[in-house]
């Protein structure tokens, strides 16, 4: 009924196969996280940076605070002047833009139409 000491001592020491067996699932989980979470997030961030670079005069934008306005003037590479209401203009930083709703038309096209 009792286990003899010979059976209790018969188990061998863990080998290199056990170590690889433990590491392999961790590597697979890290690979899944990379392809499902990290890589798409990097792609989305890159697209957002490209969108911010292309914002120009006449574009309708949405700020991260939720204001919707039209770009009136590009002050420099980092700042824009946005009209959020009639005769209400604010200066915002490009990184504060969440989305570009509509692209504006070039100024020459407006002048020719008049």
C-alpha cells in the first residue's frame, strides 16, 4: 500500500527538453501579441502622423478636445490657426488634431470661381 523509497527516487532531473518546452509557449504568446497588438498600433500611429503633416489651409479638423473648426492659417510646422466659430479663431498645436474631416480647396480655385 505504501510507496517504496525506490519508486519515489526513480524520477530523473529535468532536462533541456523541459526548458525548451517552457520557453516555446512564451515565445509564441509574444509573437501573437506583436502581430495582433503592437504592429497594427504602430501602423495606425504612422498613418496619423502622415495625416498631421498634410493638414493645410481650408481643411476641416476635429481637435482632441472635440472642437470642430476650419484651418485659417498655418503658422509654422507645429501650430495652426483654426476658426471654430464666426470670427472666433484659436491657435492649436498640430498634435492636438484628432481627425481631418474634409480637405479644403486650394485658394486659386476659389479665386477663379468668383
